[in-house]
C-alpha cells in the first residue's frame, strides 16, 4: 500500500529546524527501508522544506515536541496534541495527548505555521486536510539538540538497523 499525497497547486511553506531535520531524515530513511507509506510523504516534505537554525524558528511553527492545536477538515472541534517521535510515542502510557510524526497527520503537521493547511491521505485512503490553529508550546529546541545527531543527509545503514520501524501504532483520525 502506498499513500498517495494529494498536492495542491501550491503547498504551504514547511520550515524545519536543522536539529529536527537530521533526525526526521533518519526516520524517513529507516521507514522507507521497511516500506512504510508514511516515509515517502515525510521524505517529500523534508525535500521541499526550508531548513533553518533552531534559534531562527518562530514560536508559530510546528516543531517536534510542539503542543499544537489543529482542526481536521471542516470539523468544528479543535484537537490538541504534542508531536513526538515514534519511540517517545511508544513509551507514553496514554497516547491521547500525543501524535507520532510517522503517521500521515503527524507528517502533515511538521513544519507548518499557524493558519496553514496541508493535505494528506489517511491510512485508509481518505483525503484530508489539517489546519494549524495554534502552537501552544514549543520546547523542541533543547530536546532536539540533545539527541546528538549532527550529520545531515540519509541515515547510515547502522542507524537504519537500530530503529524498529514498527513501534508506532497511532491510528489515523478516522479511527476516533
């Protein structure tokens, strides 16, 4: 199964902090090797992203570990979740307050600014779009830089083997 990403004529600007980019790029590579359909979507977003130093990322941009308020489609309700890496998602006792970046929704949110909308396809093939309403907290800078990842580009074979690409069971929004 592959996730076809409906692309608007003009996708929204995606801005990624350099500290987040490196780890996200490793994840995309590892998940591509495992034939995860979200990996292609995330890799495409990273390919078109504007990469900036962490201290130049404004508080209105969704980063890793950001607490973000968003709306899916034309729903009236706003959801609030923290965007996390799959290993952090697997460690949490309650998955209600977090969202893995290795889900279609998580990959769509990364790098968006408040007010931006992004199209994505859910795991069951339904086209959706998400709109960022607010970035409520953005503690990502210190946490991302603490990962020690300094090399840019595709993950090394050893890094690909060290991650288990099956550790994220976050359902898409349709499962709620």
